[in-house]
C-alpha cells in the first residue's frame, strides 16, 4: 500500500506511559506507522485518544517510553536534548490553533524571528521573510501589526513563520480552530498548495472531518492506538 521510498516519519511500537498516582496510563500503546515524504496526513480521534501525544513525539517535544521513532531516517532516541532541539529548529515547522504572534512586531518581524536564532544575517532574514510572506499571499502586509490583521491573516503569518526556516516537515495542531468557516477553508487551501508546490510533508491534528478531507491521508486514534488508517501515504 505504501511507497518503496524511505518514510519521512516512522513509528515502531511506540508507547508513551504516564504515571498518575498509582496508575500507569498509556497515552500511546505500541503504535506503528510510516508517513511517506510529501504526504499530507490528518490525525483525528476523540479527546484522550493519543493524537496530541503522538504529535508531541513527532515534533520532538516529547520522547517515547519505549519503541522507535525515526525522523528522515534518524533514530530520534539516539539524540540528546540539544540534538533534538536542533532537529526541531532546522527541520520542523509548527503551526498552532493560537497564532502566537508578537503584538508589537510587524508581520515581517514575526516571520523572521526564528532566523535570529539561526544567526542568519539581516539582509538574508528579510529576503527569506518576504519570500515566506509572498507564499502565503501577505507580502503587501509586511509592515502591519497583528492587531491590524484578521484572524485568517494572522494564521497566514504564523504559517509563513513556520516556513521561513525551510523545514522538511510541518506539524499543524488544529490550525483552523480559531477561524470562521470561510477563513478555515482558505487556510486549508493554502496548506494543500504548500504541500503540493513544496513537496512539504504535513501532519495536521483536527477534530473537524471537513478539514480532514483536505488531507490525502487520515490516521484515527482511539485509546492510544491507531484505530483506522485511510491512506496510500501512511502505512501501519
């Protein structure tokens, strides 16, 4: 069902166990799947199903209790905290339900902020920031502050900020959750275009089936396990 190409993301019997008093709770229970390069995957499931824990592990924000997670062929379990931080900074873009923009900074300043931590020279930061804003259709708004932008425009700035480091993988956690239906559709159409034009691997958590339909693949979690995989880009 999957491609012979090496997976971009690979879980092998990944478990994440939390201690709650005297009880051990398996947020992830022996989860295995592959995500193909350039895939667009929607991750769904009820509250407490394991989807958020899965995304935290995918984003190297958390580590499994057991099992193997490989990111572009690199065994993440072999990396120390600093190496995982570098992987996040250089290879993963994050988009959240909340836009997390700096209110006193312009759109361009918000977008270029991650490049400050990469010690990118100012002229190059501005070039890449404007290129990222152009990709999301907001180049003419570079000098506007977040308060001067609509919710949809703010999310576009947040997406541009995630793109500016040229990541291999984009992880989106409920990216349309704070938007009205029309702006939500526009954001999904943008993600589809980025996935297609940049061959960007996108994994998106959503509870809305209408938004999940924009993805080409779907993983549904239940009780810490993958309940359903509907896809040719994800194999379990």
